[in-house]
C-alpha cells in the first residue's frame, strides 16, 4: 500500500506530464472550434489550480497556527 505522500507525488507527476503533453501537442491540427474549446478548458483548469493553491495555503497556515 502506498503512502499519502507517494499518492500526492504521483498526482503532481501526472499533472506535470499532462502539461508537457498538451504543450507539445500540434495545435495547428485542431479546428478553430477545437482550439477554442482547448483554451476554454485550460482556463477552467487554471482557475481550479489557483483555487486549490489558495485552499492549500490557508489549510497550511491554519495547521501551523494551531501547532
């Protein structure tokens, strides 16, 4: 059974791998509609990552303050 730390590292590695895959994708092969959909989805993911960072920062601060 893997540890929580290992699961976290695996999840972050998957995010990085996904970013690399999207970064090298030949976007010129996409239709205009698909390109716009890609950008919209990336914007949503960006918003989720920003919200996650804020949440984690808050949780870490609260943990440190209560320790």
